[in-house]
C-alpha cells in the first residue's frame, strides 16, 4: 500500500483496514496477571531465585520522600540512592567469572581497556512505578492491541506500551513496538544539549544544539484514545560547531511506517531556505559525530524497522545501566566524566536486571552500516538500555548504553546521557550531555503545539 503523507488524514479505506485487523492478543485470565504476578506493564514482579534481582516494590510514584525537587523547570536529577556503594566491580581481571551476564560489547571493552574500563554493580532497586492511568491503558492494550501491516504498525490505545504480554505470532515486533512506544514525556525541551566526540587520546570535539519535542501519544488529552497517525514532532537547532550555527531541522514521526514515513525539513542559514530532506534516518550520520553514530541509534533504535529481520532471543539476566542518577548530577563536570577511551566508570551505575534480547539482522534487499544489532530492553520499563552493533561482515564495531533514570517531572523513565563506543578506533560519542549545563531536560512543561513543528514555523523562527 502506498504511504500516506502525514499532513493529510488517512483515507477511510485505510482506517477500515486497520480496524478489521484488530483482535485480542491475550485472554482475560492472562491480562489479569498485570498488577499481580506481573507488574502493570508486564515485568515479572518477583525477584530471581538467587536473590540478586529484587522483587518489584513500586513503592514510589513521583518524587520520593526527602527529595527536594521542582518539576518541569529543568532541575538536574537528584539521586534517591546516593548512599549506595558498589557491591561488585567487574574489570579486566575478573570479567570471565561474570561473562554469562555480560554482552559481547561489554566483554570487548573489558578486554581492550583491561586496566581502566570497569562495570560497577550496585544493589538492584525496583522502587518506582507508573501512574494508575498508564497501568489501566496497558491492560486494555493487552486485551485489544494487535500488529498490522506486517508489524510496521499496530492498533491500540495511546499512553502505554501496546503489548505488555507479548504473545502469539511475531513477538519480536511486539517487543520492538513496546520499545518505541513506552509512556514518556509528552513535551521535552533542552535549551542546550551537548555532544562530545572523544578520540582515542581523549581530545574532545564539541557539538551543541537546542531541542524541542512533542510526543503526541502521551499528551494528556490523548491518553486512552485510539492510536492515531502521528507519534511525535521534533525541532533541533545547531549552536556548535560554529560553522553549522543556525542550521535547523524539524521532523515528524509516524506511528505506522507502512502508512506514513518519517519526514524532515532543514533550514540552511547560508541560503536562508527550508528544504525537505530526501531521507532522514536509518544510517545517515548523526550531526557532529564523524560517522560514529547514526540517526537511528538515538535511543539505540528508532524509526522504521523495515531494513531488518527481527528475532526475539528471550530474556536474560544482564548487568545493565539502571537508576543512573549519579552520572547526571549537576556536580559532575565534563572534564571528570569524559576520560580517554570510555566515560569515567566512577559515575556509572549498573544493576543485574532481566532484559529482553532482541536481534535485528539486515535484510539482503536493504543496505545499512550495521549488518546486525542486538538490543537489550529492560523488562521493567521497555526501554532499550544497551546495544551491540555489528558491521556487514559480522564484526562487532560499536557498543552503546543509554543511562535512564526515573524523572519526577513525569512519573516515568527518561533517556539521559548515552555513550557510543567505537570499537574500531577506541573513541566514543557522549550524546545528550547536560551535566555541566545550568539546566537539564525540561519535561512535561506542556508549552508546545504541533503547529510549532512545521516547515513554515522553521522558516519563520530561523530568520
């Protein structure tokens, strides 16, 4: 079916096709497990038999007691576990004892930087929960959501993951849909966001942007309504490097990539013109990264899944970043954080968590820089938090982490700073950095409308 232009409504025949495809995913008895032996979004409530993963407590919704935090203004995160100390440090000497709980990318870094790279492991914490409204929508989605168009889209209701209990055919695409459509901030603004390209000697080349985003599927007035055409809008303006200052891009993200496509427009200050980009996404290099990061590596995987065959490898217990407040505190300086070869392990926090392992293999009919990508998706949040990337020859070339933390502004988990390790050169990218800035992300302030993300708006605001 021909893709629709997202500035226009879908044809009635398309709407009919999608509605006919809808059917229940799990039985009422299965859905009743949500909020009981499963959390409201489908994670196993119990801990593991070894006691190294705790049971889900969900005792906190929003700001924990004793934390002084002002939401929606860009205050840096405050660590509720500031007194925790590592219970284990995995390094170049002892990693083989823990290899069953490590990814190939982690092992590669432990081998290569045996005297400096470490994985500090902390006590597991599962104390935060989603709002009741999100839980209610997730349960309704469990009963009614279904994949359509070969997994390129889905039916269901806005405001929660579509498949809290993956089941039936094509569970891999259900898990990927959960990763792309969790409950997250409906507005996000960063007055400044830094990007650091760190070479193997530790020299830093800086980039800086401003960013605005409007996430339609979690906007309060849309919560619980049937999923629509548009997922999100974004606006990015370049401040650094100086040669690119004033460049801007607005984009629109569809819900269903078989019915619509990602569209983007760029403003060039040299020509003072706005033009539509012929392609935006996939392995297009992310600005300011010298090709060490692709556009679809933001949050590890985003955009259309069409170039890969996706396979679900099940769940594993893996040491992954979790409750990563420490790395985002206002007291952290870039000089301390951005050490040669890899970010400073002293600011990292890992926990043993149950994660879904999702593998994407490049189709013979498509091209991409990465021939295989392996995503590790946290069962508690459905966010991809770690990924290994392989080139088209099967060589491991990149290992990436996203440091998520529970944001009190929105009662859910937010993607903080991420790091993309180039295993070929020994350099890395520090992305979405704000530690050394006056403000962090301004979440759910609610001052954006979709009219602010059009090509015309980009043209007006760029002159």
